[in-house]
């Protein structure tokens, strides 16, 4: 049995931009309104629920808030930083962005696949799941019908 939170209907969304120069389909800076969906598998506890929807939504909102209206950049591309800017090099292009407009993450590329994994990792580290939860699936949609899913098998 599982519960599902539909990010489109529950407003689990953030807008951000990225680029993947190594991939012909996304070489330039472009953005999406991303949506986070989640399925939490388990057995209902003695009160008949697997987990409280509102607690999960609140935690996901706090995680995705850090991505909202940011440029998503892999940490590996940083060449230097100062008090106000972060400097990146990707392939043979150099970029400078105000620190406040960038989120750097430990991913190889800022694809939907990697972002779904990193958001799930954040959820795992910041939320204590009850013992009756056995698996979590987290999906990140770039648009309707187009997204990537990551899975954590707890037990």
C-alpha cells in the first residue's frame, strides 16, 4: 500500500534554470517550473495511516524552497568564489553569477534524473520516517508527463 502526493495539485513546485552543455538537447541556459511528486509505501499504523501528508509536504516545501528561482549548478564546475559572486566554467565557457542567485549541488549534471535523486537524498536526511514506511519514490517533473523518479528502499 502507498500514499501519493501529486505535486501539481499540492503545489510542490519551484522554478529554476540550468543547462547541460554536454547534452545536445539542453546546451543553453533554460528553465522549468519543476514539480515534486512522492509515493510513500508502507503499512498503515495502529491509527490507520502510513504517514501524515502534511508533514511530508511541509518538509518537501522547505527543501525545494532552496531551489526556487535559482540557477542550478554542479559544484564541480566552480572555479572560484568571492564574497558576492561564484565563477563557473563549463566546457569552454565562463560564467559569473551573484551568489544569491545560484544553488550549487553535488551532482554530475543538473538533469531531472540527478535532481530527483538529490531531492530524495535531502528528504532522507531531514525527515525521520516511521518504522512502517518501507519505500519512498520521488519524482521530479519538468513539465506535464515528463519527469524522472528516484527510489529509496528502506527495508
